C-alpha cells in the first residue's frame, strides 16, 4: 500500500482533474461572479431607495422668505454631512386657517409628511406625532440656528470670520486605528464569504463515491486518512483556481476604474504588519480556515447517506460558520478571555488572527496559532476517518487516534471491509 501523503496526492489529483476539466466547472466559476454582481447592484439600488424612503419629509408652512432661508440653511448643513442626515423640506403656501391646513397636511397620504414647521425664524413651531417630533426636533433646531446666524451675520466671508485653517499632519492615532479596523473587517469578511461559498460544498463530496461503491475500492487501495486529506486538498486547489480567476478579474476591473477616474488618492495607511505580510497572512489563514471547516464538513457529510440528509445538514453548518464569524468579529481589538477564546477556538482562530494582523505588528503569535490550527486539521481528519471507518465501512478502527508514523508516510492502516 502507498504511504499516506503519496495516496493523498493521488486522490487530490484525481478529484482536481475530474472537476477542473469538466464543463460544469465553467458554471462554477461564472455563477459566483453573476451572483455577486447582481447582489451588489440590487443592494446599492435598494439602499438608495431605502435611505430615501426613511428620510422624513417636513412641510414648511410659512412665508416665502422664511422658507427660503430655512431651505438654504438645511442645504449648507447637509453639504457638510450627508443628504440623509437632515429631513427633506417642502415649502407649502400658508392658508387662511393654518391649524386646519396643518392637520390636512399630516393626514395627506400622498405627501407623506412627518411633521409641519410653521411660524417664523424667531418663533418656529413644529407640529407632528411624538415619535417623529423626538427624532426631528434637534435636527430642525440646528437648521433654525443656521438660518438665524446667516440672517444676523450675512453671507459674505468677512462677516463669518476667518475660515478654518488646515494643517496637514503625517498621521493620527485615531484615524490609523479606524482604518486598520476597516482592513481587519475586510479581511475577515472576505475569508468568511469565500469559505461559506466553497467549503460547504465538501458536505456532498463523498455522496457519489458511497452511492456507486467507489469508496470501497478506494478504501481497499489507500488509507482512509489519505482519502479525506486528498479530497480536502483537491477542493482547496479547485477553490484556489477560482480565486485566482476572480482575483484577476477584480484587479483588472480596479485598474480600469483607476484609469477612467484618473486615479484616486488612497489612504497612506497600512495594516500593522505591513501590506506584504498582511496579504500573505490572509492567503495562509484562508487556507487554514478552509481546511479546518472543510475537514469538519467532510467528516459530517461522510456520515450522510443521501442528498436529502445533506440538504438538512446545510443550514446548521451555515449557522455554525455565522457564529464563528461573529465571535471573531466581535473580539476585534479586544483583550481578555473573549479574545483568547476567539484565538484558541480552532474554527474562529483564522478569522480572529486576520484582525490581529491588521491591528498588531507582532508576528510570533501568528506562527504559534498557525501550528495550533494545523494540529486541529490533523486531528479532525483523523477523527473523521475513524468515524467513517466504524459507522459507514463497518470495520474496526485500528491504531491510535494520532498515529505519527502514519502521517510521516509510513503507511496508515487501511480500512477492512465488513465481513
């Protein structure tokens, strides 16, 4: 019998070639691009519509000069923040009975007014429900103050005093911390999204071999540990091919957008470990995260006997990934037992250490945690193969749980078919 690593290479090459050279692999590469493109376009469109739908509308029932002053003050404040920060203002010509007009405006289902501002700059009156009043009063008060200030001082620069003087500094700790948290969030989100997309597929990897009895032939020829390792490495290599293609398309699109926009100024800030080390660590932690969750999913899927059972398992497995991601994301920049928990739990450790790479310049924790994660990959593969041997193959598991000689290539014990 071949050694473990040689056997794993044979299995990985077999699965890799069979998948990459198939016609469905093109769909495997194109489908995520289409899904993400459509999801991005829909989400941006929905976000704009939602922001506009949630922006309150206030009717200005006042004279033309007051309404113009309030609208100009609102536009100046919104220009320094955002359009959605302040409510939309619509001037309405006042009627003879303003009280009746205000009630009709609040009941108008076409105008969708949240409140009505009446009176003058000196004595403004805001009419609306208590909930809307609580959310609008302070923002409208800022607009009124801005309009009064403009009326008192005028619009000329001399009347407003000296402009704000700007002194450019090399860096600021608060800005650096904020940007590095964004790098950490981006790295964690990228690894999580790709793992959810690709690693979950390992649940159904052994279904075909089990249904057509190929698994018994493989188990008689190579160690079961090699089968699990080979399939894990094959899926990692297949996903790497997809990532290279997707990454190339993304880089090309980015460079094209930069040329079209005549290049943009990016923040002169890097992750704490530096960009080269950060990119390398993201790639390594993606591989370890994929292997950890992939080995677990491969072991879980090996226990299923039908596609229906795989479909039932998919939801709990996806929820497990979400819980792991939330654990790693909520410990970003934290300290104490919760941070240690995220680092030491093998399934959250890669994501947590990506955040640590963005926030801290220390390299030695990554070396220790990578060895810790690889040890768990070995342990999970070993446990999965033994469970598969005893529950599916119906044979007696031989040797200790961690057979170091077998993993060195000395030949792991083969599964013995049931009599």
